C-alpha cells in the first residue's frame, strides 16, 4: 500500500473532518467517458444506490441520465432533483405495496418485476390507483457471466425470474390489465473492469433477450442490459477504459435486433460506481498512534461506520485503502493496523498499511464517491456523519451533513 499523496483539489482548510468531498467536474467527466463507451442510441440510468447525494444526482440529470431507484427514498430524491418521472426505473427484488404505489403515483416510466407475484402486485396497485404501469421483466439467466466481482444472476438468487421458468410458463409472465410488460431487464453483476468480460456478459444477455422475444414471451419495446462497469474503490487508480465496447455492442445488437438503432427495442444501461467512484475523497484525522504487542496502531476518526461497512457482507471489495497524506509525518511504519473509533474489532480497515502518521494529521482515501457513506452502518454507535462537501468548478458549492433521526410512530 503506497501513499497517494495529498488530497487533490482545493484545500480542506476551515472545514471540519471527517469529510467526504465530491468533485462534480469529475462526475461529468466520468459520465462523458461512459457515454463514449456505450453504443448509440442508448439510455443511461444512474443507480442512486452508489451515491444519492442530491448534487450528484442533479449533475447527472443535467448530463442526460435517467435514474435507477430501489426505494421510496431514492425515488423521492430523483424526483426532487428534477429527473423526469418518465426517465425513472424502479427496481428491487421485493417491494412493499406502498413503494409500488409511490412509484406509480410519481409516474415512474418503468418498474422492474422479478416474479409473477410481483407482476400481480403491480397490476393490483396500479388498478386501485386507476393507472397502468409499464414493467420490465427481470431475468435470471441460466449461467453467470464470467469476470464479475459480484455475480447477481446466473445462480440461485432473489433477482429476477429464472429464464427456464419464463420459458416453461410464459403465461405467468405476460401483461396484466394494469401492468403491461414492455421489455426485459438483465442486470447480471457488478464491478467488471475488463472489456472482454463486459462484451461476453452483454452478448449472453442479448442472446437471452432475443430468444425470449422470438418465443413470443415478451413484446420487446425496451431492453435494459444492466451494466456492471467497474471502478476503483478506496485505492488509487483510474476508471477502466472500454475503447471498443460501443462498436462491439453495436455489432452484437445489429445481429439480433436489426431495428434497435431506430429504437425497436430501445436499449438502456445502468451504472452507479463508474459514474461516481472517482469523484469522492474521504478526509479524516488521526486520533491516536501507539504500539500494541509490537505492532503500530493508528486510530482514525472514520471507520466502517463511514467507509467500507458493507465489505464484510461482500457487497463491496475488501477495504484496503490507500491512505494519502501519510508521508508528511516522517518515516513510514510497516504493517500498521488502521482502525476506526468504534468499540468493535471489526472496525479495522487494514492490518498491513505502510504509513507515517501523527495525531491530528489529515489522511485521505481516494475514489470513494460510490458506495461510501450511505453504504456504511452510519447509525452504529451514533457518531456524527462526516460532512459532505461538494466542489463545482473548483469551488465549494455545498456543505451538508446526513443525520439519522428517530421518528416517533406512537
Ligand atoms: C439492478 C441494479 N442496477 C444497477 C446497479 C449498480 O451497480 P454499479 O454501481 O456496480 O454500477 C446495481 C447494483 O447492485 C443493481 O443491482
């Protein structure tokens, strides 16, 4: 583990720590980079689960993204940030009736459904509201696509309906009076950095969609191919480049769907981490430096409550952060245990850091704009959340702090 140097961008002087800093210019650059890697015409949905900060959602809406949301809270954020409801897709393997009602009432353009029961649910809720919902049928393919850091389908999972099941019982997956099935959703996995692996995954998805359409299971107006575009997490590094992806995907689509360039079907992709990972830096101070049983220990203001909390659940890559700013404090120590302030041994980012540190010094973790703060158990022990500082055009444009509050129900 090496020191990535001082934090990039304007100084953090005057702002409290810990702090997440998000650079909107970098969000815009990442968006342009991904759009260049996608075949045209296609729609890109920003997955708010990566980072629902309103400034980021607004910047991506202004850049032309729709929103992929998975909860009533994300739905509200997307709408509040000006995403046109027709450009919202609501996806989740289980949805309460109230969530489905919120999506339909807001006018969400698409609802992804994962089973016949889920289709019945949308039908019942839409019909009670006097509306009709447009649905995508999420498909769980026969085998996982290779090369994924996190496989979501192609194995037993809560996501989607197995392709064999759909083939065997097509009636169960057809349109209902108030829930029209207008296409397919094939999000197969996440964090793929290799272009060949992405092409293989999309080739598999396109083939599966074509077979289901040929069999008359679905009238394919919309083909949402998901995403899985990889990005660095808490480590130095650049976004992966996919120089030939657009052309290769265009050819694959041409072979199976000759009219896709005219919007039949309309092709869509989803991305969270690629769009936001590199915009974010976590700045946190060293609280204590000591030795324990012969090992150096550095205790920080931030631990798994602020970053990497979901690594233990395999939702994120294991946390092994590059800690910048650590060279200013003298000779580096080896095999440093880097922990947070929580009263649990789980609150350890790494036990093998090479780091110079002194109390009060600010360290920074790069590339944590995706799955940072809101992917962490913020309520555990009740420390205040880091402030979130938005930088736009090199200037601080917004500073806020997320709070966890208790609502009294009775
Ligand atoms: C359906 C769906 N879409 C999009 C995403 C976003 O993935 P990523 O942030 O890796 O782009 C996920 C992540 O789990 C997902 O489940």
